[in-house]
C-alpha cells in the first residue's frame, strides 16, 4: 500500500458520493439493474417473391408483409422484392435456405425439381379436395409434419407456412379451343410441378417457365399454349395480348396454395411472441387473400370478356376424365420410386375420404340459386 497521503474530499463532494451510494443501494434493494441496457432495434428481413411486380400474387406477398409489420408494431420489418431482384423465381428455396434471403413468397410446385413430393400440395385433383381442404389437411391432418419431413430430407433450412387457397386454375390459353385430349399431342405448353408429368403424358412438349416469362414466350411462338393461374394474374401478365381463347376447369392444379418461407435459423432466433404474431398474421392473410381473390378475379373475368374480347370455354369432360386416368398412372409410378411421396398421398387420401363426402353432402347447389336469381346471365362457360 502506498504511504502517499490522499487529498481530503470537500464537504460538498462527500455529500454527493454519500447520496449516490444511498441511491444505488436503494435501486438494488428495489430490484432495479445496476446498468440500464438499451432496447434492441427492429428486426429487418429482406424477402423476395416468385412473382413479377405487376402480378396480383406479388400484391398478396406485400399484403402479408404489411400485416406482420403492422401487428408487430414495426418490431419486425419485412421488405418483399419481386422475382429476379436477387435470384430467379425457381431459385427461391435455395436462396432462403442458405440465408441469401431471409424469406420468400411462392408455391411448393416451384421446388418440384428438388423433391417431387413437394408438388403434391399444389398439383393434381387432390382426391376431390379444394384448396381450403388442402389447408385443413395441412394443419389438422398431418400435412405440416410431412412437409417438415420433406424439407429435412433435402437439407432445406426453412420454416414453411402454407396459406392462401387458390381457385381451380384454367386448363390454359390456346390458339383455338381444346376439344379432345389428343389436341395436346405435340403442343408446346407451359406448366409447372407435377402438372409437367400430366401434360407430358397427354402428349405436350412442356416448358416450365416462371410467370413473368410466359407471355413473351407465347408472343415469340416458343409456346402454343400455357396456363398460369387466374383471371387477374393472367390479365395483368398480358395473356389476352397473345391469345383470345381460355379453357376453364382442369385437374392439373385444382387445389393449390401459397407458401410463406423463412430461413429457419433466423426464424428460430425470433422471440416466441413474434412467432405467435407471424402465425396469426399468416392465417389473417389467408382469409384476406381468399376474399380479395373473389373480388378481383370476378371483376377481371368480366373485363377479359367485355374489353379484351376473350372467349372462355369449359374444358370437355372427356379431357378431364383423361387427366384423372393419367394422374393415377403418374402417382402410382412415383409412389413406387419415392416412399415419402407415397406417404403424403396416403395422408391426403385418408383426410379427403371423409372431408370431401361431408362437403358434397352438406353444401347446396349454388348454380341452381344463381340461375334462379340471374337467369341466363349465369350460364356456364361455352362448350368447346
């Protein structure tokens, strides 16, 4: 110890230190921390959709992000870029899994090349279920657990949420009406997911282009026909500029849903409260999307006919029956090759066996009521 004499504190200095010591002791006794920690700032995430900026699907992605941003009070801020801003549309899964993007908005069918069973949430007749039933199976019938198992099997570092039931998609846009299944033989056609296998079996030469590339390809004669999704998307993407014939109804994608995808490492690091908000926002966005779709699709369906001179035709039943027959062959073959593919199908079929019967036995014929109130205005689409 030093022998150096310390300077004597002035009375005012002694009083200040004594007061400070008393205050500190009081704060500790009251349970307050010695050092106040600054609150962490908002969490920012950069996302990308698989849709062009002008498509209503990208609007749905923005709607979801806004719900999360608003419901978290800005504590989580999701920015959604359109397809191609960071990676191509079909590169979304890899980009999110690696953390190049924090999340994204798309459909499971776009990951078909990584594991074909992923497309079972979007392709085919779904044993008679509509898209809302697919979501019911996913949440309550084991679908979510199977999807997590599928992603784990391919090393996907993602947390997936399905939402947004889609209406049955048209058979597609063509130069002339499709009257029989053999019309697809040699046809250069665009689709995606397991629908690739279906239309290939029908004789088409299939090209799986993302949404924004379809109309330019048709315009250049690289495609003879194509399907995308709905009246609003198809109109916004410019289909009426390259075709005036649209065939309604098909089993190739009769029950598709959207996917919201987070990088799993970043999602797992979020507070529990924020995860609960995301789950709630997803279901809220699902309902809002389905309501917006009814409003916007029906308006554009009218406009396509009144302003764009598009002729809509119902796909002949013989073509639909051929789709079902070919689909049975496709799923039998892929089930034999892929055990988890077979497992997903079995789970869907078990759920559909009761859900579809309940649905068909319960709901009244809406076309009868529409005919009563609107008469000829509600006539079905023309036969090809």
